[in-house]
């Protein structure tokens, strides 16, 4: 999976402008920040309980790409539709597991069934890619798999192929002699074989529409998400309706009217009978259609699409749709003939027509020194609209994520509307079942080989619509068992008095400050001081007891022009000494590591600890974008380490973090090298023991 994006020196300037109403453009009209706002952090958090763990598996042949170095390459979980309570989990390295009450066992060794042709040692999706069960499996014993074979080894000829073929994606039908058995015995037959010119973007998912009832036109039809074969930005196959590549296909696996006689083509497919167009095609114009699912309440089909240049997208798919690749990426024109070292995006033309655009989207935001060719490490993991019963707060939310860093997102399903602005994306916090805030990389990294920051997140559901998260990193599955509100515990009832009295403040450099009794004013910019990198100038409130849990409310203002984008003020908390404290950095800029985040100074240079920083180039959306007064609330709960920062009365936090270094301290106000002021300070908490 190669994910590319343009970055020129002008990008940093453009992307840090405050209040951009639309995507930032360079002088040539190209768009370098297609989604200027970042996902919003939600106060809602998911509670995850470990459900199952899978044994180590290895690729065949041995891996070269270290991104394949995982405990096991599990990639979904689904309920077997027979009422048995068994759940199926495929491992790309070859085994199909069935799980009952959280205990997995091997049901079928798919790799062994196709040796020596079976291939899983290259490409992030190569191997035993997916499994799905016929909705009538309990009676007919039928299920279907995807696997890959190396073209140089197999003697089989693809039914459809790209100009050059390196690998085959194969759809197989299996028929279990006894559907209730815990180990497969039966027969199998090949349904469809597609040749691909590259080792990525093959057949990503196959599935049946769970909302189609017996006797309906769509019952028993199999949908196949077929990628573009990784042929690069100039690949026109996704727009070529004579090929299956870059398409969502729909077939009847029990029919026989396909060209190879091994499956049927539903007569209601949009291109049936049209010259030069495959009847199997349901929708087209995809690069890497990675995961798809139906909303069980509305029947709408949503698909997570991994972008090339910049945009990760969720689409609502209907028959006959064209999603534009490689003429479009997201809602932009994709330039396939760039005059720069990198690909470019451009705004849509005024007469644009014929394409469907994302109902939700986010972008890549690579590091400033990105070389335009390496993997940025961003890829959407499509999910599900939650319609279960156990987690009422999730109902009606489409839950998905980023498969690389493990962020979990949601959008409101009723906001994802075709032809409208994309739905707001919210980032969910996570807790383990002991009530400890966690990130998926915290849960998936211990004992995992390879990159500790790469989660390889996937989603699944059971028959009741309950939600599961999977990580290839350590081959674990977690069930979403509830929700919490981040930093919801009360901070305490002790209220610090006389917070604005001038004598109750201890500034680093008194000559730079003014204390009026109603305002605390940093009137002269601070300068760097010896010791670890930390805020240059601040004043600490000395009134009242040292507090453990604390809630800080105040209004703050920048006294500098915000046209200069890196302006800031800070709220200090957990203060123990000049080299031991936390601070919330409230800035007009969110594009570099030191800005607009939650930080810790612990006898070393300040360390960023908030969950919103993407590790490259973006944090939370700018906290302060003008010279007006802004209400700020900071809450710190040392018992759990929860830290939340809110701006202008929002119910959802702008920034969140977990850190347990400092269990108590005082509060303060300041900046790095800017001037500003504070008023209406309220400090409430629990005195430290």
C-alpha cells in the first residue's frame, strides 16, 4: 500500500493560515491541504474488553516488508450465520479460525489447500484475505474466501487480467459436509480468478448484504471490492468498465451465466447487456476499496477507500456510481501528469458532473520533509453503523478508524449525505475494562514484533450488531462493551479564593507582568532561559492548597496580531518546580510539535503527551484564532491520569491526554514568547494529601 502526497515548501505557510474557509491553494492553483480541519475529539470514549487472542503465524514466503511482521495478520471478525454463536476470523497467513466464547481454533488451513501456489509474503493484503458465509450457511454449508497466488507458479489462467500479471486473486466456494462441525470437511471449487499487475490493491473484501431478506433480489448476491492492482497514479483501469479492477462487483455465486460459467451476473446490475462493459460491475472508480458494510437500519452501503495522494474517504455506494479514481481523489481533480516531483490536486471544474464524492473524509498531513514517495502511514479502516443494543450511546454512529495509528473515529450516519458537505469526524477516546484511558497502540504494542506504532486496526461485528476491534500487531480482538465520558470524574469541592489578588502570583520575571486585581497580564514577551526547553515566562498562583485533582476555568486573550500564526498562551497545572509541571499550549497554529497541545516538563525538554498530535504535522484544531477573549477549562485527574482541555464552552474537549507523572501541583498562566492576559480565574479541586 503506497500512500502518496504532495508537499512543497509553501505548504507549511498555507496550512497554518487561520480560518481558511476552504482547502489551501498555492499560486499554481493546486490544493495542498484538502481537508484543512482535523477530526474533533469527542468526550465519548469506548470501553474495550479483550475478547480473543490468536497464535503467531508467518508469511509464505518469508516477509521482506517489515510492515508484515505481526503476531498474526487477522483482519476481521464476523458471526457464522447459523445461530451457533461461533465467530470467524481469517489470518492472511493462511488459517481460518472459528471462535466460541473467546477461544479460537483452526477450522480450515486455507494456505495448505492451495500450496505451492498460495502466496502471503509480499503486499499488505496478500494471502488469505477474507472470508464470508452464505446467509443460508446453516442449510447449504457454503462459504467463500479470497486468496492470492503467484502468477509465475500457478498454471491457471485468470478470467480477467491487467496488461502485466504478477499475482492472481482467487475467489473460492467451499461446501461443508456438516455445517455444524468445528473442523471443515467438504469440497471446494473456484468461482473467479483475477490477474493483477502489482502486489497491492487486490481483492480486499467479499460479503453478502445482511439487510437482504430471503426472496429479495439481492439475497445471496456476493459483493467483491476489487482494487486497482497498485498500478500507480496513471492507472486508467478503474475507469475502464471492460475490466474488474478498481470496481465493486456484484455476482451470484450460485449462478452460471458469467463468461466462465462458474457464477451468475444479477440482471439488475447497472451495466448488464451494455457493450464493452462488464455486467459484474456494481460501482467503479476505486483505487483501494478496502472495507464496506451496510447500515442494518437503512440498508445504505458505506465503503472505506484508501487514498493515493491525500484523502481517506468514506463513500455511500449505489448501483452505477463512479467515484472518480484516477480522475479524482476525494472531491478534487487528480493531476496524473504533474510538473513537480509530486502529484497534485486541483479544485473541481465548474461543469463537474458524473462523479460521487465522500460523505466523510480526512487527509494525510505528511511531515514537512516528506519525499513524496514513501508511505506516510495513513489509511482508513472502514467500519460499521452501530445498531446493536449493548452500547446505546453509539447507536446511529458510523464507527471506523485509521488502520495504521489505531485512531477510532465516528460520524453520525444521518450526517453522511451524498451531495452535501462531508460529515464531521469525531475521534473517540478509549478505556480498558479497568477504567484506564488507553490508545490502541498501548494495547497492541506489548509483545508485538515490528513497528510498535503500527496497530493494523480492523473492525468486525457479530449477529447482534455489537462491535469488535482487531489489531494485527499482537493478534488480539477487543469487544466494545460500553462507553464512558472522558475526564468525567469530579475534581473536588475545594475552591481556591482570591485567585486574582496581585500578591497571590509568583512570576518568573516580575518586571514583565502587571496584576490589576481583575486581570493577570503578561505585558512583555519572555525569553529563553537556561535548562530544559519549556515556556519562557509564566506566573504561578500561590493561593490555596496544593491540589491533586483540579479543574481550572478562566478567560484568556492574546495581545498580539494573529496574522502571525504561531501565537500562544499557556495554562500551567500540576506545577511542582520550574522544571516539573504540565501545561496546555493554546495556539493559533497546530502544524508543528511544540504548538497547540498538552505538554509535560519533567527535568527535560518539554514532551508532547496529547492524543491529538498525529506524530508528523498536525495537532488539535487551533485553540485561539483571534485576539478576542476565549473561555478555557482544564481538568486534571491524577488518579487515572486523564487530562482534558476545553475551549469556549464546548462539551467536547479540544485536547486530551493521559499521564501520571505528577500527582499534584499548582496552576499558572504564561506564554513562550508572546504577550496575553487572563481573567475570571476559578480553581477547584482536591487538596493533596
